[in-house]
C-alpha cells in the first residue's frame, strides 16, 4: 500500500495540464456497448477507475486496449456475457452504468447491486424506476438486478427527480437505454452536469437523436442502431477545481491548460469571493492568491450549483480563512469523513448534521492522516501542501481513482510529495 509524504508549506507556481474527465469517460465507455464494432475514446485518463471499468467491459465480451496514442479502444463486436459480476461492480459505483446499454442491446442484463460508499447512501431506485417506465421487467435475485426486455424498450415520458435532486448516473442509464427504444422518450428532471451533456453529444455522434442537451428536459427519438465512434472526452472540471484550490491554499499561481471555465462558474464565483484571482486564458485560466483568504458560505447542489466533489477541497481552503465559514452538503449529507482528519492537522471544524462550521485558523500543522474516499484524499493532499511540517497521507489508492499520478504533476510546480510503499 502506498502513502504520500508531503513537505510543507509549499508555494505552487507554473503550468499544469488538465486531463480528460473521469466522470465523463466512464458512462461513455458504457455507451460503447450500444454499437457493435470498435469505438475510440480520446483523452480518457489513466486511472484505476478506468482500468476497473475496462475489466468490467472485458467480462461482458468487449476487447479493451490503448493504442499508440494512448486512446482507449473498445471493441464491442461481441457481447456474450451480459452480466456485471459482483467482484468488479462492488469496487466502483459507476459500474451500474452498464445496466441501461446492456438492456437496450441484449434485451437482458444482470448486474450486481452496487455496494456501499464512504460518502453516504446512494440508492439506485430512480435508475430502476426509469428503466421500468421504458418497459423493462426488473427483479432482484441473489444480490443481482435482473432486467429483461425481450420485445425491446418503448419510449415514454419519465420523471427522474429524487429527494436530493437529479441523479447523474440514473440519467446516464435511462438515456443510454432510451436511444434504442421505439418512439420518443422525454426525460424530465434530467441531470444537467457537463458529463451528461458529453455523454449525450457522444451518443448523437454515434447516430442517436437527442435534443435538449444540457437542460433538465432531454428528448430522445429512438433509432434502430448506433455506429461506433471516435470521440474526445471533455476536460475534468473536478480535477481543474482541485488544482485551482491548490494554487489558492498555497498562495501560489498556476496556469491551467485544457480547462473549461464555462463548466465551473459556481466554483470560480466562490474562489473570487474569497480573494482568489481567476483569469481566463486561451485554453484555460490562471489562478493566483496574494492576499488573505476571506470567509464564505458554500452549499453543494446539483449542476450548475457548487459541486459536491469539490466540497472537501474547499473546506481545506476555508480552514485558513480569516473568520467563520459555513459549508452545507445537500447532495450527499454524510460526506464529511474528511472533517476529523483535517482537525488532526489543527483545522477547527465542527459538524452539525449536513453542515460544517469552519472556524479559520492561522496555520495548519502536519500530521499522519488517512484518506477515506477520492475527494477527501485530495483535500488532505491540499492541506498537506499548506501545513507546516511533514504530512503522511495513507490509503492514497483512493486518490489514484481520480487523479493521474498527482505527485508527478504537482512536484514540478513546487510541491514536495513523495510516494512510498509501506
């Protein structure tokens, strides 16, 4: 098991290139199931989650490889085992994305119920409700979701809203199933995240007929078949936001390339409000901070609101603000396992239900800490960059799920992060 040993405080300065989006790549990889032949996904990052999903596709019968340009090649000519086995599905929540496209192409799918998650309860009842509306017969058997549509799926008006707003993976599942359904489907209260828009754009390039992309109402005219595609995934807005916060927490200056500010308006707004400078550039932005960090109230919400995937990182930043801040988590109300670890580094955080009161401190102090999930681990790395002394972060396999060799990208711009095996 690897650890990070981080020497702080550091000041970051230089240029970083943002990779393709993990959260867009995974559903698009699932979409390759819908078209017989080889699809090529350009810009898919080299992450453990991508590798796990590749293994899952391989179990279905696909052939997955990287070409000489490091593009991800998915040959879905043969799908002879439409089963998502527990051993892989339990490792990654996004594995549930194969349910919709398998059902649409094969007329049957068996996918293990996804396991628990460190960021809180994430039920899939909305996924199943949407697929049932399209005509699927669904039941549970020995921990597996068994979905069948022997006569195919039929378009319908479907409402996908839930108690915490729209569902990203649920929208992806129902959208992928509906593109091959007979007739017209309307998905109301669809997720508006850029990753869903990217999936819809990719499906359209494959021959689907989807309109309303980027809005909460998606209109899908079913087609008989799709064609393989070559498609470049959008930049990772969560990685970009993490590196923006890295520049801010270290009072540094980073030029981020391959970064779409239009996808990050809520994040940019909060950063500017607390004294961070964010200037647009040709293919990205320049982020810097020279003055004190001001306080802020932050509420996570579905897109275009402030993303839950940057809540932990922003909390690390606000722990150094001059005064009290409030963070309210409205997407995953239990997503606060990083609070105790940041407090070990002399932060002053108090959790009250889905809210954390952040009392700013003058400095963070290095300590041994443990990552509990992907974004929490990123927050601990950021805190380690700003803290005085040597911070040791264990369980960094979490961060490898969503950040490609983060130490090799931050060290050239001033970080001192050493990966060690223990």
